[in-house]
């Protein structure tokens, strides 16, 4: 018997109609469905009008290590095993990583049914730069660890996406103001794609004032990257070196400011001041 395959299926964050046709087909045809919450996947299947014919087993953070070997054996025996989380893409801060590694190590096929992701959805609607970003999972629970973690992001120039509990959001934003400064921009996305979706943009100061301790729903935070501080005297020195090579001051300024937060005019004026 030929080997089966492991499929990672992205499930809707809130609206069942966001399910892809490929996911719908896999729910009805998979031999085994490994679900983070077996009740939720049955509810989703019912909403989609899908009859689950395969075996449904739980796969969550507390049992993945022990359950993975049996699921790998099922794939080896020819079964199609579909992995789904409560919402979004499995493995991305959800169960599935250990199982994927086990199948890869065993030389078994691993495929993906792409679809909803809270990380990408929040980044897309944030209005913050998306050309380079990082994902940090959940913010640390304890205040001391959270402050240290936020401090490590002080010089991170990429946009950062992370999850937070609604119960800890207010404290997290207050810590962010302390560690990153109140002017850093961020976006809080609550209940993405759901009936009560809320997207709030502003500075950390503004968001910390807005956040409530009794907030409900799933929270995704998008944090703007750090704006690097420019060493203006060093930039002036670079301009002077270029002018000694025969380049005009204005052209040298245009060349040196590339990739810095300093404008060409600011640098030009700084050069003139240094010569006076």
C-alpha cells in the first residue's frame, strides 16, 4: 500500500463561508481529522453542510507529542490525515508542528490547504508596513517577562505581530508604553472577521488609554517597527568625504540620506552649519 499524506487545513477565523473549497472537500474525504477541538470542527462541518466520514481525534498542545506517532503510522499505512486548529492555519502558534516534523523525518508527504490566518489578516488591515514583518506568538504572561520581551523589540525595525489575551491587553499596552515609548504606532485587532470585529489604530499612548480590563474576544496586535535614530554628525562626515571627491554637496546629501530617517534638506542644513 502506498503512503498517504498529511494535510494542514486553514479553517475560518469566524465566518464559515471563509472556508476554501479544498478544505470543504478534505473534511468530507479525509480518513482521519486531527482537530484542536473536536466539537468545533464538527460544528464547522455542520455549518458547511459536510458529512465527516473519517475518524475525528483531538490534537492539541497537551497530547500532540504522544498522539503524533499513531498519526504518522496512519499516514504510512495510506491514510489522509487532515490537521485543523480552532481557527486559522495549524502550526502557526497552534498544534501541528511536532506532527509535521515527524512526517518530514519519515519522508512522508505533507501538504497545505491555504486559507485564513489571523497574523496575515491583522497585518493586511493594519495600515503599517508589511514588506518586512515578524511574528512573536503570544506575549509573555508575567509582567517582568513581558517587559523584557518588549524591551527586546525596542530596536526591531520590522513590523511585529503578536497575540494577547483580552484580560492582559491593558497591562501589555501599558508595559509597551513604558518600554517602547508612547509615540510608537500600533493596531489592536479584536475578533477578526467575526460579527463584533473591531480594529483600533493609534499610538501606544492612545491604545493604552482605550484598552479596558474587561475586554472580550481574540486579540491580535500589530506593532510598528522602530524608526532608527540617525547619527547626523556621521552623515555630515560622509557628505564631506564625498565632496572632497568632487561630488556636489546637494548630490552628496541625496546619496547619504538614502535609507535614513533624515531628509536631504535637514542634512544639507547640517552640513552648512558645520562649515560656519
